[in-house]
């Protein structure tokens, strides 16, 4: 009898472990926190969510990281992405920034369901990072391009990795 009890305990432990693993796989990674504003030509959006994704750069094909700062939680949508282009495709209000090698960061700002868009580059000095590793990026992004017809950005964020893709 004792042998059967041990087998039953081990079998139940295995079932619980497998169920826990399935839950971890099925639940998309959660959005990180962001707070701040993106202002452009009289419009203001308040970002609340931050996401870190990684994949190939469309120009260089080299691996890069992208921080997506959004007004709504895009976790479930980003989790389904198979390409880098998909990761910010559902961004309707907010900003994405590409963290690449070199002295500048590139950004893409969208508002009003992507009807309003602006893209540009900024010196890396506009980005002050407290954490910068493969799994997490946290800090502030501040710049003012209103004199050149661009946005004014003042955002603090904490973005954990939510998706890694291998395709453009």
C-alpha cells in the first residue's frame, strides 16, 4: 500500500506542475507601467502601459529592442505577433522607440487611431535609463520637438520583455 500512495502523490504532483506550466504559457506577459504625456499640435495623450519587444531591425536585419508606450494594454495582441512589424501595429495612441546601436534613437508617434503620425530621431541623451538589460528597460524619455513641428514627450516607464520575434 505504501508504494501505491507514493506513486499517487508523485502523479498528482506531476499533474499540478504541468497545469502550472500551461498557465504560464497561456498567459501573455503583463504590460509594464508608464506615466507621462505625448503632446503634438494641440493633442495630448497620456501613456499608461510599457512593453519591451525584441527582434530584427527592418533596415539592418540586426536584433534590436523596441519600447512601446501606449494608452491601452496591448499585451494580448503583442503576444500573438510573429513579426517585428506586428508588435507596434496595434498602437493607436502613444509612442514606440527603437533602441539600436549608435548615437540616436528612432521613434514613431501615433494619435487618433493612427490618423496622426510623426516619426523622427533623438539623441540618446533624451533617454535616461535606470535599468537597461535584455529583459527589462526602465527610465525616462524627454524631448521637445515642437519648434520643428514635432511632439513634446515626457514619459517615465518600466518595460519588461513581453515578446521576442525572429521575423521582420
